[in-house]
C-alpha cells in the first residue's frame, strides 16, 4: 500500500471522549473510528491487523479439525424459546427487533441454539461424530457499560467453535486439544507467557469452565495465579473447595488483574436434549450428543495487544500481526529517490514482504512519527544520501538507533 492511496490520517492528539489506552492509540493512528460507545469501524490498517489475528486463530482451529462456517446474525425467537434463553431475565444482553410483518427477531449474542438446530440435519449416527464447526462473526450484546475500547464492545468480533461428540470421553479429549490450541494462539500473538488457563464457574453446564486470562493493569478481572503450575483461579470461584480440588494452598498464589481473552465450556446435553439433537450408536440406542463451546474474541485481542505492545510513541505490533512489515519513508521527491523507493517497494513485495510506502510530500519528522505510531516493525529510509551511497537506512521499531545496510543486509534482517 502507498500512503497516497490511503484515505485515513493520523492525529497528533488522543480523542477526548476515550479513556482506554487501546482506543486512544488505535483512533489516533487511524486504525479504527468510534461510532458510539462499544461500537467501532475498522479502517484499512485496523482491518489488516484484525485479519492477521483472525488468520492465526483460524490456522489453529483448522489444526484440531475445525470446519469454518458462517451463521446468520438475525435470529428468530423460536429456537431460543426452546432453550429458555429468549427470556431477557435469563439472557439480558439481547438486541431485539421485529420484521415488517411483526415477527420477533434478535441479533445473535452467541450461537449454541441455532447451530444445534442446524446440526440435526447432519448428525444422526455415531458415524457422523465428532464434528467441530466454527466461525468468525460480529456478535451483538447490549452491555450496560462499554468504556474499555475494543476490550468490551456492544458489537464485536468473535470466534466461536462448538464441539459435537458422542460421549464424555471424546468430549474431554477434544477439550484438552482445544486448550492446547488456545495456548498456541496466545504464544503466537506474543502474550503466551502472561496468559493463564483460569478456573471459572461452569454455571449451569458443568462444575468448572476455563477462561484464558492475560495479565494486565487494565484488566477487569481479579485472578489468583500459580506460577509453578501455569494456571489461575478466577476470584468468582476462589474458594477452599476449588483449592482442594486443585491441590493448591493459598500461600502459593498471587493476586493479579487480568483481561479475559478466551473461554472454553463443557455444555454437555444442555442444548442437545431440549432441541432434540441425538445420534444412534452401534447398538441402535439413541443418545443425546455431548457438546462444548469455545470462544476467542479477535477484536478484544486486538485491543489488548494495542495496550500490551505500545510505548510513548505509539503502537508496537508483533511482526506477525502488524498491518505491514516494512515502512518505506521516501524523503523528498528527487527523481532518483522516487525511482529507488519504487524499486525497493517492488523488490520487497516480490520476496513476499508486506510494505507500506510513504510517498507523501511531507516532512521527514511527520513520516517518522507516523511509522512509530502505526507500530510497523521496520522503517527503511530512502533519501538522496542513501541513493548516493547505494544503501538504505534501517531501524527496527523496538530500537532507537538506525543503521545503514546494503540490499543483502536488509533482506537478511527481514529474514527473506
């Protein structure tokens, strides 16, 4: 992408109506735009970051046998009435509306019911199990408060995977596989060391569920961390019974603030029984399907990573989720400088490197400031000085000093 093709602009100041660091930085850098509290538009650079996060999650879900689908956001009330969750007293985050003919509809806050209903068309025998459909979709939840930028939205991106197994043993085996897959996701996003599998309430589904909590000063949750076992306990279930179940003493735990970045639930037959999702086993016996639910919020992760990887100059994205790998800062409009910038742009793309070329007629300080604010991992300066010396000025976003390198040294530094 060239800067001259980008319609968005950066700002010198934070938006006055935002209190969260992630929203301040992302709006200032032109990655997102606020429509209202908890509702954001993803602009070109922000959409690239979001898609990079989604692709990492997609790869790990496919690796455990997931099938990607896309369910509808508009939901008729019938299937939700069967489970009891159309009632606002049971699930109080609905956005509800009506068709022109008066039919009640809701905007899906989650998808257990419609997917269970859908799977009745495809599951009838033990030979049809297990299956693991998942999706990336915008969810809608009527949150009472939305003051944490992308980390608590009324409209937000969610990856939700649902497991359909023939028995508890099969479900439990997959539950562990998906837990390991989540750990790989967080490691690839650069927060693996600070993210803990956390025991939480299983609600009406099971004794426990598990959250994945990343330590953060802006976290809304309080957890108790066991560093030796790399696990934690949510404050909501921090009881003597839970400690006894886990064989842990209070003295072994430390209190911390954290942001929930994922969760996994055993659903059992909570939805399959009322909705009639069954299969016939080898002996001809009809049994309910055992289900699980597994969520990760890509948009929430983007907000967390914006908070987690930032400094006084702006964003500092990990290389695998940055909108681009290289920021070319073309200094001046000299014919040879423009030609050298074009060649560098083309040559890096030919090697598979994603490149942002700042070809604007702007001051060097403005270009360097935007490179830092964007959080692009590498900045390469092309100027009359570098053209005359037949080299490039290279600086990593995480370093303070630039170095002059040859084309060979540049490609080696970029790993291509």
